[in-house]
């Protein structure tokens, strides 16, 4: 994760990971999120399938907000909802 100012969510750039490591890393970060916590996922393609997997495994516990939608970089803010605690 890259360092960010105090009130901004950390950023994780998975473009440097081989594809089979990406979901494992993202799910590790999701599991470590405290209620109200967030991070920005940076990817080289639309991570929409990850959204469906996340929602299936953790229904209604996370928000998913696109900050940038391609064509070469996708940035998604993933937040753990406070009510999910």
C-alpha cells in the first residue's frame, strides 16, 4: 500500500502483482478493514467480477465506488460499512 495523508484511504496498486495473486491480496486487505475503513484499489482492468465475489462472500458489508473507469487504469474505493461491524 502506498502512504497517504492522514484522512485519505490507503491505495493498493495490484497491477504489479501476477493475476493469480491479485484477488488473494485484495481479500486480505478487505478482511483487515475496520468498520468505516477504506482503501483505493488500482487495477489495469475493470474489477467488476471482484465486486460480485465480494458481495457474495460479504453481503451488504462493503461499498464500492468507481473513482476512475479506464480505459487503462481503474480506481475503486472499497469501504467497510460501519453497520457491518
